[in-house]
C-alpha cells in the first residue's frame, strides 16, 4: 500500500482506495472517477474505463 494523490481532489490516501489509469499514470478515488458499488469508473483525463 502506497500513499498516492488523487488527480481530481488532490487528497492523499492509500492506493487501495483508488483506481489507477495506466494510460495517464494517474490515481483517482473511486468516487472522484464517477464510480460506485455498481457503476464504472473513468479516468478524468482520458476517459479510459478503469478496471
């Protein structure tokens, strides 16, 4: 577990609470990426679906 900064809200948290965009090299919180328990998350920079 690493401490990383969310590309949207700029808060630092554990990487286990975030998604990573391999295209943009950005970390984003699930909620900041528009995702939730039953919805998909997308990178705010390139719109790639985060898995």
